[in-house]
């Protein structure tokens, strides 16, 4: 196989010799370059010299990389990520953190597109909820911790993270088939997804009953299936909660708004509340406390 010299900034290697034109060599896809980049760091940690790393990469991938590229990569002066920490959906790995973020996105979370900027965000009044979402996104993207910002005029905490890959996964309309491999990877991922969804749109009344409402009917049906399939948790509905055009006062933000879509809800059956507490629960402290108070009051905890 012919030699391919990789440039760390994603540029083609250019060679010039006397009396010849510039020759551009084909650059492997970003996904392959990132795999090679990660392997270079693993081999370096094992004590391989730059020459040995070069030979090992060729043996595994059939691609030659220059010693200067290896030097730049190991010193972290350059990277093939080019600002996109997860370059494609194919390289997005299932995890509890990702599943939780997906659940939040199907609830209070949102995606945004502003020019060349794509990402995912959340606004909520519960600090621990927004902080949890931020931690999950940091872990998924492998980046430094993200700090939520408190907006006094809105009385809410806000976090926004740039990631075109997460945007592509979670942009509207949400494709349940696209998210299933990450949500149904294992019971822990399913629980994390449901926790994110219930943290967003779940409500616990004074009697301890849990309701989940959402404008997307299919999301509620999907949540019901996961609750029963993985944890044996029974729920009722979905039933209509608010009709399109209904005016409602939102105490969280102190404003009135008119519903643009029908909103449905499901209820967790009382006999399944202990199982919900055991397997899913809430990140939001006030919701978790209300549930636990009810279970203690009824002798179920």
C-alpha cells in the first residue's frame, strides 16, 4: 500500500521536488484519522517510540503517518478533531450520561442552530438538574466541566453546549429509531433516559403520585414501554392534559402562554411507585423528597 502522510489539521500533505508540480495525496476520512490519533496516544503511554508507533499504525491501518505528525499529536499541539469532539454519529458511544441527556432533550432541553453554530441546551430553575445535564454533556464530549449560568431576569439556570453531532442526533423532529440504540443499550441506560425525561416533564403531587406530560404522544408511549419492559413499572394513559390553544399561567417563569400543541400525560400506578423509586428516581431534590415522603408515609420505604 502506498504511503499516506497525514496532516494534523486535516490538510493534504504537499510535496515538491525540482521541476515537478505540487502533488496532493489523499487524506483518510476524519473518523479514521481520529481512531489513529487515539491509538497514537495509547501506544505512547505504553512507552512506544515514535518510530515504533508509526510502524504499529501502518500494521493496523495500512496508513503511514509522518514522525512530525506523531510528535505534534503526542504533544497535543494539533488534533484531527478540528473542534468537533465527536465527529459523527457512528463514533457516538452509548452511555448513561448520553441516555440522560437524550431524556432531557425530549423534555425541557432544546437544540439550536445559529449560523455555523450547532448545539444543545437547557433552561430550568433547579440548579442540580441543570448541573447534572452539564456534567453528562461534558462526559459525553470528553471536555472540561461546563458551568451553568444563572439568569436573574428569568430566574433560571442555563447551559448551552456546541456539538453538531448531538444536534444531528437530537434535532427536531426527534426520530425515536435514531435514539433507541443509545437508550436501550442496557437497563442502566434506559433508567438514565427515563430519569432525564421525568426530571424534565415529571410532576409529583402532594399525594406522591407521579405524572409525566409531553406534547409528543409517541414519546409518552415510548416511555411507557421502557418502564414496563425494563422495570415492570405500570402506568396509565396517555390521556389528554391540555388542548391546543389553552392559556396557562407558568408559575416557574411568571408568564402566561398559549399551548401550541395538544399535551398528553401518563400516570405511574401507585403500586409501581416503590419500583420507580428504586430503579429511576429524580435528580431534582424537591421531586425526590416528595416521592420519598409519600413512600415513608405509606410504609413503602
